[in-house]
C-alpha cells in the first residue's frame, strides 16, 4: 500500500510524462517566434525607466512584404510601424 504523500504531484506527473526533447513553448502550443516575442515583451515591460522606454523602442518593427510570381518580384507592401 502506498501512502498518498508518496504519490507524485500533478506537476511531477506532467514532467515525468513529457518527452525529454519537447520544448516548453511547443507544449504551450506556441511557435518559437511567438515564444520569443512574448518573452521579450514581458521582460521589457518589467524594466524601470529610462531603460524601459529605450527597450520599448525595440518592439517597433518595419519590413516590406512581396510575392514572387514567375521569377519576378511584385511590388513591395510595407508591414509594421515605420
């Protein structure tokens, strides 16, 4: 007979059943880019001024998007905040 205090907790059972190569962001149903963006945003939000203001500037992004058809690039479409 096993006493209930000797049984693994829910967290321990989860860790035991998790495949060793699985990343936590994958288990959470996120892509790596989503995980990195969320983690970066959370860290920046926790900073104190003036470092926070400087770090929040890094959250802004801007790039151009275009498609290729028949080996020719179409016009570029701006994406993000300039």
